[in-house]
C-alpha cells in the first residue's frame, strides 16, 4: 500500500478524534480508491463524512462563474449523490445510516491552511 500525505494525516486525525471526541469510524477510503469522502463515522450521535486535505488554499475553494473550486465540487457531488440515492462505496454506507431527518453533516479536515502571497 502506498502511503500518501493525506492518508498519514487521516490516520492521525482519526486516532485523535477517537480518543478526544469519541469518534466511531464506520468506513474509510484508506486506499485512495476515489471515494467522495475519506472517512465516515459518528461523533456524539451525529453521522459525519469527512474529506481530508493536507493543505487547503484559495484555489480549492474560490468560486468563479461556471467553475467551482475543487472542494466545492466534491461536496456538491457528495450531497447531490446522497439526495439522489446515487452513491457507491463509502457514501453507500453513509446513505444506509443517514436518517434523512436533518441535512447530512460533512466536514473538511485540513492539516494546514496555506496563506495567499501579498
């Protein structure tokens, strides 16, 4: 198995969340197979899907007319797939546990934020 920086961060974050937040992981994309999110689990009775990025910078989140940022597109595809029940992999697990009485909770876990140069 190839270890990506993102996966090292994910492993450390999941261990920390388990210890400090009572996170209970249901599923994960540790092999980087292309799932929409990286880890899925429960925190305090709330189902949460989490995308992990070693660094988040403006180009990943800025919106431009006709083109979304990387994170916006990923989150939109995740939520859209859940509401259309058109999912596979990790999100199929999320759909089977999501009770649909409230919006799905999706988080972005960033190792650090890269500041724009002035």
